[in-house]
């Protein structure tokens, strides 16, 4: 079973020894279409974005205007309505999928952990790439060369244990960290 969650942040448990946990909150979602293999089209609220395509989907499925995003998930529901959260009560481990923080255009030291050159004494090689190829052979930069470029906003999946789950508020405490900034939306999948 999969659920859409919002990352709240990180904290620690008050047990001895304490454990670092990430808090995620289950996003209110409605199942609007289910097929025989329990794959479902799910609507959920995120921001205020709307357009004619979203308005058409809202009209088709009789949704209120705040349900403006749609996603396909594996669900426990067999019919349309509110998302069934009962499987979370027995869950022990989940796979979390979030987009990592975006870091823009980054150099090789930040992006690929290159060591860099000397900091002083006439060096012109501080945080730069260095040599990227040979002259005669192959006479070009080979594919896969680690270079500066866009870094972050990658889909990251991690396996986390569930430390606690509060069914009333929909908050789950996951052992360890998950990718992404606080407030980021992602998914969790219950492991079998």
C-alpha cells in the first residue's frame, strides 16, 4: 500500500538511547478510480494551482476545488472514497520516496566530492576540475566524466522503520532521515 506524505522535520525520541526520527504527516486524499489490481487514481490537495484540465477532473469526480493534484497509487481500497489507512496500524517498515534538495549548478567539489588543489603558494588549482582528457588518444572528453553541473532534485528512495504512528493526527515517526526539505511531498510504501 502507498500513501502520500508531507515531511514535517526531524527530532529525537525521549527513550534511552534516543533515536533520530523523521516526522511525516499523511496527506488527506480521496480515491476517485480503482481498477481490479488495486491501482487507483488518487486526488489530494497541494497549493492553489488550477487550470482547465484540473477543473475537468474535479467536475468528473465531483471533487471540491482544493483537490487539485492527482497521482496513481497501490491502495487497500476496493471502491472510491477516502483513502483506507488501516494497513498502517500493522506496518513495521516502509520505503520512502522523496525528491532531494535542489542545489542548483554546483562545482565538482560539492557535486562529486573532489579534493581540490592547494589553497596557497601560487597555485591556480583550488576548486577546479583539473584535466578532463588526453591530447592524442582519445582526443575527446570521454562519456561519464564527472563535471560541474545541476545537482539535486533527484528521486531518492530509502528504507525506514516505523517508530510510532498516531492514527488521530496521521503523523508517522520514521527511524533515520529521508531526502528533501521540510514541507516536501513524497510517498511511502508499506514493505511486505
